[in-house]
């Protein structure tokens, strides 16, 4: 019997900071192999949503399930108990997160950056981790840069290393937080090409992006988030070409 458990199930997530509600009841559901692009103005809650998915920010209300597992909590009888740090780290190894600003360790080589989490968090033997790192670097077009340090790479190359690092954990889900926003314009395409290839290969992912043409290419679903609310969601050809909601229409009129 086919397993219909969603890869990602976000249910009514709320999150506030200092009395300001940033997420107000967000729902999002993805099947394995699907991609979602999250678009919206600055301050809409896109980054907070991604951080809530892997429990870098604990939701104030609502829940996130990844591959059927409740993030950040375990059920004890009828009560939810917060996970300890070690348990939470184990959960996070199932979710790859690619940040805006690469977040590579400057004192480690490219290969060392990629193998750090598999070896340290999952106990993968170093030799096996290095073999996988080499394959991943080839996949992102950096087969010859394993011995380089981040400072010796362009921004686009650093972001491709960050993608390889996220893939090294063989995650159930990949999260991208505006992966090209810190790049010079001429470097954007090399990163987008890698992400497009991942989408074609059936990687389950959520991408917060301002690149609407890219969203059209990679997403099964585009989500317009504004004021912490999912205003509208649908296939890219519907949401980007014929949005139904006035707020979506006004946003797209400014950016297209």
C-alpha cells in the first residue's frame, strides 16, 4: 500500500516576536518530490516560516510534521513534551537548510564543511563522508574545489558548497531562504541552475525567493505570503498569471 504521509505538513503555525505576530496561522502541505516557492514582500514572514519548519523558531501555536514526525516535541500520553537538544539535533539532520549568507565555516576547507555534520551528528565514517562530499561537489560543479577555503571562492561558489553541505545529510526536505539575495547578479544563475536540477530530480523543497521566473520553473505550488498569512496558493501558471486575490495582484503588479 502506498504511503501517503506528506513530506511536510505545516498546521496553523503562529509565531510572534515582541508582541508582533509574524506568522498568523500558516498551513502548508507538500508530498514527497514536490517543490513550493514562497513569495511575498519583505517582512511577510517567509524566513520565519522556514525557521519554524526546522524548529530554529519554536511556533507559539500550531505544529510542523516532517515525514510524519512532529518537529520539536514528542507525545507523552496526551501531553506534548519539548525535545532535548540532542533529540532536536537528530530531527534537524533530516532537513537541509541553505541560508542567504552561506554560513560556511571559514576555518574549514570545502570538503571539511560538507562532512562536518554527517561525521559529527550522524556518525558517518570520515572516509565514506569524504566520498559522498566528492560526489556532491561534482554534482554542483565544484569537483576541483574540495581543498579550497570559503574565502577563496566566489559568492556563487560558496552558495553551491552550502547546497552540497545540505545534501550531505540526505535530508527528507530542503529549505532555501532567499538563496540568491546575497549574490552579485552575474552569479545568480549558477546557483539557480543547481536548484532547478534538484527540483527536476524530485527533491522535496521549500524555497523562499524573490526570483519569480525561477519560482515558475521549479515550483509545483507558489505561495503568496503577506502579513504572516497565506493570502493565496496555487500552481505557478495560476498564481503568477491569473492571481485571484487583490493583494496578490497588487504585489505582482509591482514586481513583474
